[in-house]
């Protein structure tokens, strides 16, 4: 089970060479950043624990990876969501379908009599956990202090690769959901006195919300990566033609990217490069999550028609 030490490839984008850290090549059950975020749980024993509890979207990468973790550890998994779309219930696929196959119990709050308007996090804190013992609770997207263990090892790999290639100045770029990976990579570089900059963009909730997420993990602003903000506001999970066009262009590189975070990440990187006068090597962190394309591509088909989605085939 490969969970570390991924290769770095080079692709041409925006009329320049860009390095790509291939964390998408990690074991598919813990593809990309989930292998890093969940490394602590994979490498340590938890005597007495019998259940894993999490929450998020029914198509979240974390749902599938948590189901794989629970299966590997011999735990049960309860994963709470706000709701599950009817077409997903009827035809389970992607992360949701794979998690069900691993034995996950996905619980939708809109089907519970005692949810009483609570969000998933509050419901777990107020209703579930007070009556549970011997459980491990993982916040949405793996955003917790345990993630630092594996993400720091990723940062070490990046430093080693940069040293081997005599790259004395480097920018690491990645799109962020909870911001956990970007924060802990940057924290490692700062605390080790390494002059590698980390840039990111907010895929969920905007730059102010991402800064808030950073602060909850570390109140030291030096640990916070620089956020690249696009002029246009994109809503998480919404379909945009420019996202699909960017994804299609990326596919020409021979590397498969996912459709939820990567298109925004590359648009933000292009925006940064257009504004920057620096000629610094760029390392894009490919965080995996390709299973999500099983549901994202049909959504593009439903919204824009077969012609747009099939034009790359």
C-alpha cells in the first residue's frame, strides 16, 4: 500500500514548465491528501476503539477514505451528511458508492426526527458523541491536528526533492478546501527555516473563510499560506464551463486531474503567474480525488449536454 514518496513529473502549462507532485499515484483508497491526513491513524494503534465518526458531503473524498480506514482497522463508520440527492441514492457511484461497498453507514440528517435544525457537526457534538465510547471522531475533510503528522512527511519529501534538483527557490501551489494540507506544509517550511513559499486558493467559502480555517489550526499568521484570490467568485460544487475547459486542457498533459478542485486551482495559478514578475519554479500538488469524476462528469453532461463533455473523447 503506497502512502508516501510520490514522483514529480513536469508538464507544460501557460507557456512554461510546471512540476507536478503526483500524490494521485498513492494507494487509491487513500488517494492524495487523504493518505497524508490519515497517516497518523494508519500508523498508530487505537486500543479499544471500535467506531469511526465523520461528516461532510456524500461524495466527499474523505468519506471513501474513512470507509477504507475503518475497514482496514476493523471499525464501523458512521458518516453524517445534510442530505443525499435522490439520483445518488438510486444509483450509488463515486465516493458514496465505494464507501457503501466498504460497509459505511451514511446518515442523512434530513431523515432524522431529532436533528432539530442542527448542522452535521453540531448534531454529532450534541446528540451522537455524548452517548458514544471508544470512537475516533474526524472533522470534515480530515481537518484536525492529527493531519500534521502525515502532511509534515509530505513537506519533507518536497524539501528532499528540491534539494536533489538544486531548486533554491520554489513555490508550492495547491487548491484548498479546509486548508489543512496547505497550512501544515507551510508550517513545516516556516519552522524548519526553509525558503519554500506555499500558495493556495479557496475552493470553499472564499478567502476570508479559508483564513478562518487556518487560524483554527494555528493562530500564528506566519504559518498561514498566501491565498490567491480570483476576481470571479466561484461557488463550491457548482459547474462552470471554464472549469471543464481547464480540465480538458490539463488532460492533454497525460495526467488525469479531478473536476472539483483542480480546475479552480489551475485557474488561480494562471492568474498568479499573469500578475507575478517572478520566474520561480512552480510545484503543483496533485491531491488525488479522481474517484469523484465518476459523478462530476455525468453532472456536466446533464447541465451542458453530451457534446461538451464528449468532445475530449
